[in-house]
C-alpha cells in the first residue's frame, strides 16, 4: 500500500488546518480566520501548486 502515502500526507496537512479550528455554520459572531474558515481550500491550493511544480520539474 505504498501508493497511498501521498494521500496520507495530504490528509495530515488538512487535519493540521482543521486542528487550528473549524468553521461552524451559523456562528457569525466571530471574526473571519483564514486558517479556520478556509483550511481545506488553502490545503488543496498548496497541494495543487506542489503538484504543478513537480510536473514541470519532471518535464524539464
């Protein structure tokens, strides 16, 4: 099951973002926190940029 290692690492990054706080729908009395409110989006963006860099590094 060596192929699942990148997926585990990605999920670990997402869990790290969620551990910093999770947005609760209906809780509008708190200020916007990018780490809490957009953790999944930030993690997926970082993973996508990393894959993009790796792709072009291998193509060169």
